[in-house]
C-alpha cells in the first residue's frame, strides 16, 4: 500500500503555496517523499504555516519561488528553476485562486454594480491563470510522458452559494458572494475534462478536487448555518483534504482521469 500512495522522488509543483490550503497540500506531498516546488504571487507574504514547513524541510525538498499565474514569462522562468533544482515535475497542484469572503469588503454590492474588472480578475486568476500554469508546466509533463495534474475547484463549481449564510452580516446592499467565483470554478472542472482527454494518450492524468467550506476564521453564525447544511455536520478540516489529494496525485488513482472529486461532507448530495 505504501507504494500505491507513496510519492517518493515525484517532483511536485503547488501554486498558491502561501495561502490557507497551500501548506496542507505541500505538507501532504512532502510527508510522502515528494520534493515540492512551491509557487506564489510575488506580493504574497510568507505565512506562518509555510514558515513552519520551511523549518521542517530544507531547500533540498522544499523550494519557494514567485510568479503571477497570469504571467507566462515569469512562469517559464519558474519552470526552468524547478527543472534545474528538482527535475521535470510529475505532480502539479493548481491551487492558486481568489475569492471574496465576507469581511474583505467595506460594503456589499448590487449585482448590477459589480465592476467588470473585478469579475475579470476572478476569471483571470482562477481559470485563465490555471490554464497558463498548465500550458507551461503541464506540457513538460506531457513531453516526459507521465504525471498527475490536480485542479483545485470548489463546491461552488456545482451549486450556487446560499445567500442565507450571509444574511446576518450588517451591510447595505447585502453581502454578495462574487458570481464570478463559482463560474470560474465550473470552468476549471470543464477544462479538467478537456485536458484529461487530450493528455490521456501521453500518460498525464488530469482531475479536479473540489473542497467544500474549509474551517477557518469565518464568524460563528456563518459556521453554524453552514454546518447545519452539511450532511456530515461540520466544515472541512486539513485532515479531510490530505487523503483525497494523495489519492489523485499517486498511483492509487492510476485509472482515474477527468473526474471532479468533491470533498464537501455531502453538501451537494442534498
Ligand atoms: N478555503 C476554502 O474554504 C476553499 C474551499 C473550496 C475551494 N477553495 C479553493 O482552494 C484554493 C486555495 O484556497 P485558499 O483558501 O488557500 O485561498 P487563499 O486566499 O488563502 O490562498 C490563495 C493563494 O493564491 C495566491 N494567488 C492569488 N492570486 C495569485 C496570482 N495571480 N498568482 C499567483 N498566486 C496567486 C495567493 O497569494 C494565496 O497565497 C483556491 O483555488 C480556492 O478557490 C478553497
């Protein structure tokens, strides 16, 4: 079983490395023996969770580099650095993404007032940026004839956010979850199927992993409303995400490609 789930020596790339979920994916990969090339935006700050990993793993197994996922030249330079340091990657976790949780806005929006540029940025990072990273890193995996690409989606790729989760937030107009977020993630799921079929003959599998709401700094009322809506009765924790990632990254899923693995505690079953 160790061989089935092990990733010893499998060079792995994780985008959005410095956010909330990045360190969870990275720690999982490192623990199973994969060297990790971690990528984030040049302006991103090194998080405490990531610093902790840097104290546990030295540069021979964990390297941090910076590139905006929307900039091809920067991604190509990052690819060279990854190849020169660790070799051609065989695992790519496309995790970088943007959302707009409550609290990041001074006030809500009316749908008709959402600025075009804000919508565009969500698609640029979540969908087009993911595509660009895949063009640069994934195409090299194709040349090498092996690999597993995991695109991080969301439960909002399949369902619309429930506005009642946010109706306790004092805001006029009311808080509005950005419509572009779910749409950009639905596009990621479709892109996953496209790439899976295109690259299957070249030995590269492409799947999506769509987490439900992950426990974090959400307010208590949100958490309570959200958990009530989840058949398993709680939000996802880091430990819920590790197994699904490992499954998709490793040979345990050798006959799985083009699927969306939804890890949402049953949220979308109702
Ligand atoms: N946290 C959740 O509850 C949850 C649930 C479902 C899906 N997701 C998805 O999981 C992924 C990670 O989420 P998270 O909660 O860690 O988010 P986060 O905001 O904590 O981290 C996202 C990371 O992406 C990086 N990033 C943003 N724009 C970038 C760009 N242009 N170029 C390079 N890097 C960029 C940020 O710097 C950040 O480090 C996202 O794709 C998100 O949509 C998260």
